[in-house]
C-alpha cells in the first residue's frame, strides 16, 4: 500500500497500548530507520548506516515508526500483497483461551494504571527492556520445545501454526504458542529479581583478600580497604570506580581485589572483565588462573576466535614444558569456595541447553573480549541480547583500557556502561592513561542508567541517590559520592592533578628526541625507500647509546622497536631495509610484525617476542637458545634485533625494548608505545632512547590531506574544527610533551577555553574526545510546551549525534537507530579471508579465498594463487648484514603443529593458516617473514 508509510501507529496509540505494541513489534528485532531511496535507485540493506542522517531524526522516534522500519517493501502488486491480509481461519483473538488470558492480564494492567505513581512506561528503559527480555527469553525457550508433555494443550484441530522444526516440519500450533509464551513470560518476569542470587559466586577467596608482601603492590591494600568501606553504600547506590595505576603495578589483580571488596562477603563476587584485544584477554585470563588458581568453573575466558585461544594455550603448554613459565600458583589450590548456585532457577532452566550460554553466564569471573557483552545494546536481533543483559544484571563490570578503543567505538562502549547502570551493575574503568572527557562521559551514562534502576529497584524509589565514586593509583586513593556532572568533574580533575604532580617527580626511563624528516621533492615511488634509510640511521644511533653487552661474546646487543602507522608502507619499508642492509661490523635481525600474517605465523611471532622481550632479568635474554644461536653464528660486534611493527605492538603485549623509532600518529599512540621502552627496568636514562620523526609518511605521500588519521585523531571529513594546520610535531607539541614521555598529557588537559585543536596535538585529542563523549550546549535547550506535554527532558539535538545521545535523547533506546548509525567496530573497507592450504603433495602451499556465501555443495575454498598472489622471493630478504629474525618457513611450522595435534595437514591449515586482509583488485604480495601486503 503506497499510503502505508504515512501510517504511524505509535503516534495515535494511548500510552499503555504503545508499550504493548512496542513489545509485540520488537520481541524479534528492534526497529531501524529505513533508508531514503528518493535520491537514488540503489536499494541499501535495511539496518545499514544512513548517509543523510541528521541528529534531529533521533527525536520522537517511536511516533515516527511505520511499516518500512520493519521490512522494506519489495512488491506493490495487489494480487501478491492481498493474501497477506486475508485470514480465512481467523486470528487467535477469537480463541476462548486466548481471550480469557488477555482479559485477566488487561484487568491487572488497568489496576496498575490506577495507581498514583503510574507513569508512561515507554519513557522507562528499565521497565520496557526487562519486559522485552522476559518476552524474548520465553519465546526463545518455548519455540524450541518439541516434547508434547512440556507444552500447553489446546485444540488439536486448530488450523494455524506458529513455527517449524528443522526440515520445515510444522511444530507448534499458533494458539498454543501464544499462550505458552505468555505463561513462560510471567514465570521469567517473576524470577528476574532473584536471578542474581541464584548464580554461582566466588566466596571468601584467599588470594583476593590477602595483603601484599611486595611494597610495590601495597597500594592495592589501601584501594581494597577503601572499597570495603564503601561496600554497603555501593550496594544501595551503585559504584563507579577509576583505577589509574601505572603499568607494572598490578592493576589486573587490583581490579579483582577491589570488586571482591565491594561484594557482600556472605554472598560472594560476580564480575565480568571486558577487554578490547583477544591477546590481552587471553593474557588476563591466564594471569587470573596463575595468580589465583581458579578452575574452569570459577573462571570463564571468552575470545572471538577459538583458533586464537587454542594456539595461545598450546604456546603456554610449551612454555611450561621448557621451564620458561612457572607452573605454581601464588595461593593454595583451595583458595576459594565456589557457591554453585541454584540450577533449578526458572531462568537457568530456560538457558542451560546451550553450553556456551551457560559458560558465559554461570562462571563467577568472566574474562572476555567486549564484543561478548556489547550485544546487550548493539544487536538488532533480540535473541543475541538475552545473555549479555543477564550477565550485566547478575554481576559487576570492569572495562580494561577503555581509552584504547577507536573514537568511533566509544558510543557503543557508552551504551554498554549506560546499560550496566540500568541493570544494577557496578563499574570499574582501568587504565593509566584515561582522559577526563572519556571518564566523565562514561560516568554520566552510568549515572543516568542508575537513576532508572533506582527508580524501579531502589529502597527509596522516589529519591535520587548519588553514585559511590572512587579513584585509585599507586600513590593515592580518593572517594566521594557524586550525583551530577560538575561534582564528578571537579573530583576527577583534583585526583588527576595530584597524579600529574607525582608522575612529574618519577624517574625518567624514557627520553625522546625529535628527528627531522624531509621527503619533499622526492618521487613518490622513492619516498618509502628514503624513509627506510632514515629509519636505519635512527636505529643505529640509538643502538650506540642503548646497547647491552653479551657476557659470553662481548658483542654489543640491543632490542629495538620501529613503529609505523600503516601496514602497506611498512611492507615496502621492510623490503627496502633488506636491500640497504647494514654497515660493516653491524648485523640486523629484522622481525616484521603486524596483523596480516596467517594466524599460525603471527602466533609464532608473538610467542618469540613474548619470551625474548621479558626483561625482568635483563641479562637472561642472552641465554635464550634462539638469541644465542643468532649471536654465535655471526661475527659482527654490533647486533641489532629490530621489530618493525604496525600499531599492533603498542598495546596488549608485555614487551620491554631498549629503544624505539616512531612514525607518529597521535599522542595516545606515542604514550602507549613509550610504555614498551624499558618497561621492566626502573633505572634513569640520560640519553634519548626514543627517536620521534617530526612528521609521518602520510603527510609526504598525500601532502594536502589530513595526516594524523587512520590511525589518529585528525578529522578527515569536511569538519574543519579538527583539521591540523601543520603536520610537524615541532609545531604541534611543546618540548615537555615529548622530551620525557608519560601519561601526563592525557591525564590533565589545558583549560578548555585555551584549547587550540587545529594547532596542538594534545588539544586535538581532548577536543575530539569531548566532542564524542559529552553533551554539548545545543543538547540542553529550554523545553517548549510540547516537550513538557510529551514528558521530554530535552529538546531534540541540533548537533551531531554522539555517545551522550544514548542517555540524553528520550526514548532513543526504543529503537536500534543509534547502533545503526554508530556501529561498533564497523568495517570502513571491505575485508576478505584468505588461507594458505597445502598442495596435494604437501610440499608447498597454495593461496585460497574463503567464500562463506557459496552453496554448501561447492567448495568454500577457491584457489587464487596464480591470479592474485605475488610471492616475494627469499633473495629479496638477503641483503648485506641483515637477516630475518624468526621462522620463515610456513609449511614447516604448519607440519610441526599438525604433528603435535595429530591431525591432517589440510585440516590444520584451514584452522590456523587463515588471514583477514582488505579486498584488493590487484591481489597481494606475500612472504612468511613479511606477511601480506597489497600488490602494486
């Protein structure tokens, strides 16, 4: 019907009908805004990001929903559409049992509406989304019941069916299904308030309560004492905690101890620790197992890829067998009591048929990548929201390194924190480099969510209570209760100021020097070769002052990191370094490290670097067999072990380098990378151990475009507020901001009135974060009569939607429009998955593209070796005085792994030989020591 899009049913329904209608509409999927097809002939997918979206469209979303928000019309012919509106067997509303149940529920709703404190439920996210959760869970559970004795019994001759089993076999009658779901929805709704008390908890764990013997970790005791003191109030008021302790001070264990101190000691602890990176998630899970001796029942570790986890565990087993890792925990095996919970609880009975669901929900401690929890707010499909919502309802949340997420992912992170507050969780943020705008934005989201929780579940629903807030680092602790932005901002800046002052007095372990870089007037094809020469010069200079002496041979040895912003230039620079080689008397061992290696090779690189760059005992590295062999098999007196890496080396690895050369992208990146230099060693340095190029390759290859972006904070769209006027760090940074690099520029910005985001790099980053996270003045215009009549708290936003839209714009959470417009980890370019499979003789490998959308009867692996791959010959990696560092034979590594797992080579390759790369019309270049780069 061409007129159907003009019918806005929610605009004319009374409040109660709106609430019921919304539940009916959304129990499978939240509505999304349809595309405007009047400007083009293309047909974008419903739910994809809209090009012409304006923030004002977030206003009154419910009242503007029409049929197109559910499904884009594909037919207009009357003879095709008419059968969908013809009901020869009537509708279930005529069934006596349905009418009887509906009448009983309607009477109870009318009674509720008569209460003096009744309000429009569609304005209450707690009521609406908990009701939707109950309906989704009941529908999900009842739909899969196939045993007749488990189901409702009604008219066996009823002609309509609700669903089918596998193979299209008719399953449940429609009247039975509707009444069965209604019955189970009531059971779920009544069970939700006591759900958290029925799940397993970690009670009286000795490792989480024992005092620290090491003076470096005594701050954890003070933090735990502070958390214990606020326990009772935090149970009533919620808690928002900030842990800013420096790297190497035991933040991971401290976070668990703090959250354990907040928990009721009689009931025990439940907490999810969410991280951004798979590798860091696996490391954190392993740290908990080692430090606390937790079993699989007590701790669940969940990352996105099973193959990643299997390789991580295999490397850990190898480390233990070879004696490079301790097998002894720090506390006895019986360090804690696991309260098993009540597996007869109505909700658990409706969930435990899926083992993965039970693992995510049942373990008291969950360590996971954040994408296991974000579906609570991001998934358009209702079924995916059930388990993460229940996890947030039944435990607390720790967000580790939230400032490492990309700007475009922060709105989704904000929605998760808002939901944590809404569902009653307490939240801890953990990072040594948290900028104020990020912390404040997440607090405001949590506070708004907590207001709704308090209104529905608090001891005094009509009274707004301040949230218990606390700040910790290795120097200090601070605790206040805050219920507004100004009070929280003031307290946070006060703590950041004290931390800034203490860091100013710390030992200088990293000193940086700006390195001039002029590539003007050089042919574009030669820019990367010239840049490689500059890198080599900087590495040799740093080696002169930062080397150690091998006690066995007397050779001068150093381990250095060269950080580059993007993978394709890095690939070319690596080849240029091999061509240029090393001066006489110098041997360079080069390890290329980025994300475009087959999983097996990347895992091997990371294992090698993890073992080599553990410098807690600085001279132990000279006894490592791999290093020993490299030193003894070459005669040069100077030996440089160089890691040429993309930004993947900045976070998630506990690596300690002697020096670093940096192609800059942002202040955040520089601080993170500097944390990898002398990470395990506390001695003061007097000479520079970081060389920082004055600009980057992007500036010279694209001279009239933004340079500190992709990665970085410089705007690359038409918004001129965040476009830098210069791309020279000598113009963008004050000397004190780079000469001694630590977290201070991130912790404490200049007063906002003094910000110059087009002229200063640190101001740019703080301005971008504030613009992303905080409500702007245009979001707080005076309310008009219509706003007051409709119960709105704010006027429609006139600026761009940002992270604050989740809690500032009324009823926006009744749709999936924000996740639609601010998708979490959106792909900015098309990616494809490749795999290196052995040939029939198993004496070589062949590149295949994995095509998951092809019919099952055809192969999913399409050979593209001859058409899309250019193999780099070994000779290209054999310059004078330079050689690859590490394994360069993919097939040998694959064979070793297959034999250790006792499985066929082909199956092993399909699991561990995969790599994700950007789609390319020209194909790719590859060498096991270089990874994949785009072909030219």
